[in-house]
């Protein structure tokens, strides 16, 4: 039982690490720990036992921590000189929020995006091992961006949900309690 508690706490620490590492820009809305974890992870970590005031205090601390981390990361970034006025920059009309544009903020051109996408992994799925690339039926490619392993699973064409969080994207397999941070490749 102590091993499970240690694993849960390491999972929470890992989530905080990835939040910190990815927090290079201030979030549009405050981060809520309940958005970072699945319901089962929230329950297993013992956070469901906290009162609403305790969760609010934890979220306030987390947002303060992320803000400080983001300032540190931003201060360490090199200054980029302005683009020359002689350089032509294509102008595009803002796209409607859609599954096709989901995750596009990690690509060179930025489009408005939906809060999440529902899709299926193309073909057989055997889990993730640290560097896994996920090819979705909608043509998008996503790569594992966070640590972790999910093995001993063999699924055909499984349903996945990728949700945009304040600091990145979280891939979830509905019906399984496993999640992994991902970034879009194309």
C-alpha cells in the first residue's frame, strides 16, 4: 500500500514538473488541479478528501508557483530581434474552432482551436513508452511529451480524447485511468 501511495505522489510531482517546464507563458485562466488529473488520479492521490477551501488554497499556491516558474523561464529566454519590414508575412483569416486545428499552436502557424478533440488511434495500440508517436484517424500526429509508461495493453483502433490544458495537451483513453502529456507534430 505504501508503494502505491509513493507512486501516486510521484505522479503528482511529475505533473507539477511538467506544468512548471511548460509554463513559459501566463495562462489565460487559472490552473485548477482537477483539470490536470483524471478523476481516478485525483481520488487516488487523496485530493478528493480536501475541502473546497483547501482545494482553492492548493490551486492558489499552484498558480503562484507556475507564475513564478514562468517568469523564471521567460527571463532566461534570449531576446529575439524584430522581423524586418521587408519580410512578407502571409495574413490568414482566423479559422473557426475545429478538430482540424486542435493542437495547431504547437505548429508554426497558429489557428484558433477547440478545447479538446475526440478521435481514434489508427490501427493497433500497444501503449506508450516515453517516445511514443500517436497517429490519429484524423491525420494528426502527436508525440508523447511527458514521462511515463503504459504497457501490457493491446487495443485495436482505440478512442482517445486530447484535452488542451493551460500548459499543454493531455491524451486520455476513455475507460482507462491512464493519461500522458503530448505535443502535436502535424
